[in-house]
């Protein structure tokens, strides 16, 4: 990976696709902004009615699934860690979810910001505290842990 990629303060969709193996319909972030190494970053997800989970969750009252917000948090943290550590392709393995809380529903048309802050690191394992926000209000929060290994 190019050294300039490691120092990015933002990662657009092209960079996210280079960092993560996820693809539609399971890619839960559109970009990552305000990257400060592996310490902090904000993932952005634009929620649209076209997403397949809205067919069944729920047809008359579409609500973005909470578990997908947790996945968006983990993907945001994964991009940050890979950008910092990788000179070769890496794999991120989602390991833990703790203290998850869902506060408000997220609807089509909302933009979710995943505010991720590192709370610990040991070797190739990272733990983050995340808050999902819509219009500045916390809609979900959790602590997530992941391990990075060679591809």
C-alpha cells in the first residue's frame, strides 16, 4: 500500500473498497472522515430505501437494523486500523460486541455517523467504543473488538 494512503485524514469509497472485503449489500459505510491514525475516525453511511433489508424490516415502517449499525461501527474501525498498519492486504475479523444499546430508530434518508474511539490495543487486536449519530443525536452505541491478520 502506498505510504500516502496510511496518512489519509479521510477515506472515500474507493479507499474503503481497497481496505475492506465487504461489498454490497453488506458494505455499511460510504466513507471515513476525520481519521486520526487508529485513535479516532468517523464513518459515514447514507441510508436509502433501496437497501434490501427494508423489504422485511419492516415493509410498512422501514427501520435500519441495529445489528447493521454495529457492523458499520466495526467496518469504520477496520478501515482505520488497516490504513495505519498495512503495507500488504489484511483481513479484519470481528471478535467482540459489548455494551450495545439502541436509542432511536434510523430511517431511510438519514445519514449515520459512526464516531469510533480506540479504547485498547494488544498486538493485532483493537477495541473501540462507538456511537452512531444521526443529526448529532446518539441512536446506538457499543464497544467492538477486532483482530487483523495477513490476507
